[in-house]
C-alpha cells in the first residue's frame, strides 16, 4: 500500500516509525516540514527532517526528546566561548550532518536530493522528502512582535502567546520533486500527530500540495497530536486554544477543514461535534503495541469508503 504522510518533527517521526513498523516502508513517503529550518553559524539546519531521520535510523536520543543519542557538545562549547551563535544547541555528531548538507547546498544540490542521500546512508527504507526545495520560513505573530520559528521556540522558549502564523516564501515555493507524485500515487494520505500550525500548515502553505490534498480521490486521515486536550510535548494545546478556540477533536479537525475525512483520537478525548468521522484508539506512540494499533487504525481507513 502507498501512504503519503505529512509530518513535522517528533510527532511526525513517532508516527512514521509506527507506520513503517506495520506497513511496508517501501510504500511510505514522508513529506516533511521545512518551515523551522534555520541558518545558524553558517550552517543549514533542518530540524524536522533530522528528527525523522534520526528516529527512523534508531539514532535519536529518546530521553532528551531531540537530537542524537551519545551526543557530545565540544564544538558548541567552543562556539559559545568564542561568542558565536550558541543559542541553538548543535551536538558534535549532529554538526557533521549539517556540514555535509550545507556543503552540498552550497554547490547547488537541491535539499530533496541531499535528503535522499542522507536517508539512504542511514539505511532508511521509506522515501524522505522535504515539502519544498525552496526557502520557506514559519513566522509567529505575538504581542512582543513577529519571530521566526526557532527564535520564538528555542530562543524565547515559546513563551509568547501566538496570535497568528505566516509562511514566508510560500507564494514562490513549489513542491519538492516527488511530492505531488507521492500524493497522486497514494492509496491513503495521512497527517501525523504533529503541531497543525507550525508543522503541518507550512507544508500546506505550498499551494499545489494543498490543492492535491483538497482534490484527493483517496481518504485522508489525521492523528490528533492532543491526548486529553493536552499536547504530549510542546505548545500545540496553547495554540489550539488561542487560534481555534479550544482543544477538543472538533477544534483539531477544524485546522484541517476540507482536507481530512477521518480523525484518530485518544479515548481521553470527547469526539462529539467533530466535523469528520473519528476513530478512537489510544494514541500515545511510546511502545510497539500502541504504535501498531495506531498504524492499523490509520491503514484501515484506506479500506473504508472513498470520499466524494
Ligand atoms: P516538532 O516539529 O518536533 O515540534 O514535532 P511535531 O510537530 O511533529 O510534533 C509535536 C506534536 O507531537 C505535539 O503536539 C505532541 O503533542 C505530539 N506528539 C508527540 N508524541 C506523540 C504521541 O505519542 N502521540 C500523539 N498523539 N501525539 C504526540
Ligand atoms: Ca518542528
């Protein structure tokens, strides 16, 4: 079965792991957010692509929740001592990947081609694609001003309440090679339990990607990133509260209006008033059995009725 998945970082990676443990990874294409990418200390960093890469390759630090296991921080210590851009934590092992990516970008290789090489080198069997090869940057509007994603998230510790999001470069951005084909050839489109506003909307801000999903002939299923109205991690619940007016499955579904046919929600949430069909199953993806059940629930949707 071919499944095209829209994904951010941690929630995206956890869900992709669930899916590739259950279905043939060769049929899975991950279309990953690049709105959080940043240029720091001369390097191009793509946090969501790397979280997916490290998680699926078994290299991630599960306890810390980001970056690589067995990481050391010698280069960062030196950078800080020397007054460099040390606010964004880059581990030594992680840095090696950013060096390779930045070098390749500098000689003109597209991000999608570099990502494919890195994924193959890490032994990944799924297709890993950035949503776009073009420059796309998520901005958050807050009472203290507008901030680029990492500035808001890391440097200011996402303390500023978000009044709106915008995606710089979206007008000029096209889908990366392979993205539209993956959506077109999919038997099922899935949206990972990622933050709708800052992980999935940037992908959807690339107009042909949104159009392909709006015009789908196969079902699209999203997994809610909230459990009992709360995020497993990160600011998704606060953002939904502020921007959608609440944290129920109905509010989550409202962020994907016209784009999904089914929302998978945890038993801790009340699916009443959800504008789409809901499937209720425990959605915490922390162990193999739970992952298998969520993946099975999602894959089951492909066997259901095709949307009109
Ligand atoms: P980021 O780019 O690393 O911030 O990651 P994502 O946007 O992909 O994922 C963040 C979201 O994942 C948060 O809203 C979490 O609530 C959600 N999340 C993380 N782990 C799980 C999980 O096991 N189950 C569910 N349902 N959501 C999760
Ligand atoms: Ca992210």
